[in-house]
């Protein structure tokens, strides 16, 4: 993985965090995945270690949980 991946569910907390992440690291360095629009990506997020959204998975595979918008279980429903 060469880019960070930012997973979110579209809530106001997530959208605010998305804007901050893009401003901090640049849109060219992050892939944004809205799990509500792309539920097929939930399994990939879980395998990466995402427990709640918003979350940023770094290129090294570290998961940075940012605030607490929703658990990954809530996103599945």
C-alpha cells in the first residue's frame, strides 16, 4: 500500500475528519472510502484492523482511529 486509506461512514464527524486528513497529508496521499457508498469495502477495512470510523490506515498498516463516529458493526447494518 503506497497511500493511506481513510474509511468513513458519511456522518458529520467523519466528513470533518476527512477534510482535516486531506488538508494535513494531501489528497494525492490518501484514498477516501465511504463505507455507506461502498459496503463491499467493509470486509477489507475489518481485515486492516478498523474497529470504528472514521479511521485512517497508514501505508505501514497502522490503524489510526479518529474520534468515534460509529463502530464497524453499526456500519454493517
